[in-house]
């Protein structure tokens, strides 16, 4: 649905985006992650036709913004990291106004359907200025989807939201994806993105340094497996036994369990378990530590910014 080829954007001597080749499949949620200054916002603005690339090419639903910017705009909804709302309008009036701005018939049915979708129907007759931050974010998304775009570009939509508002936002994005919308969302809330992104792209210093599903990238970049060992006391006996296993590194007691690095293969794990049993260690559980998007980001990123 979204593809870029050698996408580059320069601001004088600063190259904010360098030769980025994005691939965002249709009807998926693509998480765009990276530190401030990585080039995420600049990339989103180029995809949204707000900036012209210095070099490279963009395709959105098969259309090039350089050739048909109006056609691309009809296919995308864009929500920037900061956006204004008309506080003195009622919620339904706000959506009615933007329906008109996009040549969409602002019927009561249309507006109510959108409000139900973003879970704001109960605030239909409330003034926009009285909405909470999370509700304002959802109203911003409602505005972006009044003309049913095929692509939704969201820049840091979870910024500043409390946990309940983040859950509501996550559920809304999943619903939109299931209805056929392709979503590209940038965020620093990595644990939140892990819950609903189908694929991710990691940006650093303007470059796309990794792209794919979280599982694929973790497997490609893994140099060692992290293991969790739960044993009955004393834990020191288990640590001593593990010291004799050459493939085990970085053994540490973490709260109620033991964590370690393992440089061998999965088929070598039974030998580690056997070593513990032979040493008389009462093993309760022994399993690979689950990894998430935060682990992936820390593994790939140096933390450098432009």
C-alpha cells in the first residue's frame, strides 16, 4: 500500500531522511519507531504530501504524490503530533464541518457512525474544549477518517495519554485495520506498539536500519538467547551449576528467578536442563525469555540523533 524508493530529504547541510525504502503492506498496522531526530516525522510529512522529497520516489496505493498529489490526498488521512481543534464547536458540529471540507455529505447517520467507531458518541453534544486529551486524540482520528481514506498516517498519537486512553487508542487502531485501513503510526511507546503492530520499521539518523515483523527482526539480530530459570532455594546452587556450562553467559538472580544469556542453539537446551538436574537443582520452570519491541529497539539502536 505504501512504498518508497531511495526516499531522501535534506534541509541545507542536514540530511534528515537518507535513502529510505519503506514497504507497508495493505490492511496492516506498521509501527515506525526511533528516537527524536531520527527522521520519522519528516518521512510521514513526505508521505502525506506536506513535504517534497529531495530525492527518491513514493507510491501510495499505486499513486506517486509528485504526479498526482490530489489523488494521494484523497487516499490518506493524516494526524500530526500536534493539531488544533475548534474548542467552541460541539463534537458533532466539528465533524460536520470537516465532512463539508472534504465534500462528504454530513448526514446524521454518517457522523454518528464515526462517533460510535471512535467511542465518542456519548460526547456527541459536548463542546470540543471540554474533552479529555485521549478523547481529543480520538476526535482527531475521527476527523482524519470522515472521507474513509485507505491509508492513515499517525505521528505520535499516544504521546501524553494515560494508560486507559492508550488502550482505547490501541483498540481503535485495531478496529480500523480490521475494517481495511492501512495504518502507519510512529511512537516512542514501544510496549504499546508491540501489542498491535503487524510490522515495524526502525529509524536512526535518517536511515531505516530494520524492517519486518517483530519476530523476524528479533531472529535476524539475535546473538544470544535469553533464558529464565525458576528454581526452589537455594538459587546459589543453580548459579554454581550454570558456571560450568560454556554456552551460558551473564547469569544473574533477578527477583524470584534467574536470567542468563545462552549462545548455543535451541536443541542444546536439554543438556543445560540435564546439568541442573544432575547438580540436584530443584527446577520449577526453564524457558526462553519473551522479547518485545523494546528489546528489539535497544538491540538495534545506538541512540544517536541528528
